[in-house]
C-alpha cells in the first residue's frame, strides 16, 4: 500500500496532467511537507512556475530538487532552460554540461547547450553542438537553422552552402525553425522568407488574431504608421530613426513606435519621446510584454 506522501503526489500528478496546475501545486507542497526530498515534486513545481514565466521561482524549485539529488538530470536540464531566460549564460551552460555528462543523448540539454553557446558567441562550439543535436534527433526543428546561423556568424560560407539544401527543404516543409530576420541573409526567395516567418510565429503558439483588413477600404484623416522593434537601445537605428521618419513622412501622418522592453531599459527612449521638430510626427512608445 502506498504511503500518504505517495498518494498525495499521485493526486497532484493527475491534476497537473489535467491542467489544474494551481491545485496540483498545492498538493505537491503538501507531499513535500511529508517528504522534503521528493525531487519529482520539486521538479514539477518548477515546471508549473516555468510555464507561468516565473523563472526565478522555477529556478528555486529546481535548485531544491538538486540539493537532494545532484545527479537529477531532468532538473539539471530544466534549470539550464530557466537560466537561459534569466540571461545567465555561463551558469546555463554549466547546467547543461552537467546534465549531458550524466545523460549524453538528452535532446533538451543538447538543444539548450547549443543555443547557449551561440548566445556566448562561441560559434565554432555552437556549430559542433548543433551538429551533435542533429545527429541525435534528425527531426529537431532548431538543429539545422542553429548550425547555419553559427556558420554565418563565422563567415564559414562553405558550411552554409552544405547546409542550404536541407535547411531550405526544412523551411518549406515547416520542420525547420530559423529566426526570420537572420534568414533574410540566407535566402533571397520571398516565398521562402514568408514561410520562414510563418514557421517562427507558429512555433510561438500565439493565439490566432483576426485580420486587420477584411477587404474594404479603410482610412483616417491622418495616415498611421507603426514601427515595432525589440528594443530602442544605444545603436544607430534607434538613435537616428525618429529624425529619419520625420524627414520622410508627410505632415498629415502620425507615427507610433512600439517596443518589447521596459521603459527604463532603453536609454534612447528619450529620442522617441521628444517633441517633434516639424510637427509631422507624434511618437508614442509603448511597452509590449510578449506572451510566453
């Protein structure tokens, strides 16, 4: 007969699998009060927080699991993914390396390690890591694209050309995910570029949005132009773009700038908030939090 903590854990797992994560989390905590070294419960509580975007909370749960079982591979790999989101690249790499030492073929750790090496700009190692990932999981959607991007960063055009046929075929099939902006430097085929962008958006799992246009004519007294960027930090595009737009758009237009970073994180926000010198542009900066 199962003990009390096992029965509670099984009930929590059933709720978790059924999507009732709040109730599951409470039961995991109850099970841990009876058996603090139940590493699976720590790991599952981390997964709940990770899905909610609470990366610090998830990391604390994975660390708790690893304090009780340092060789718990699943927690090591999950911990690495949390550290990626927290942009703690060196720690993420160490976590993936530890997981792979214990389980060399673990796909999630191979994938995370390759991506982390790219973030660290260690492109030769990233290229080799994506090669390992592709060898273990031939259907992995990130392996070919990651390898191609690493090769492009090194100006290794011979490797890029070797990867091109398989990567383009993967993009056409929807089985290869490549950052659309980087793919612009890889292929000049507009249809393939569009397919690449659609693959990337589909991978995000965002809810469907009705089209803005339903075929009829639509207009305002003033034309409205939107500029969307991931950041407006200290680089020439951010610092100069407002003036460029002011010089080029008609006086009857209105331009709005949208970004995905906190207001305090972009030193050049003042460029977009300053009054227009020609009154032809009205700039509003909004912080858009991307759904996870």
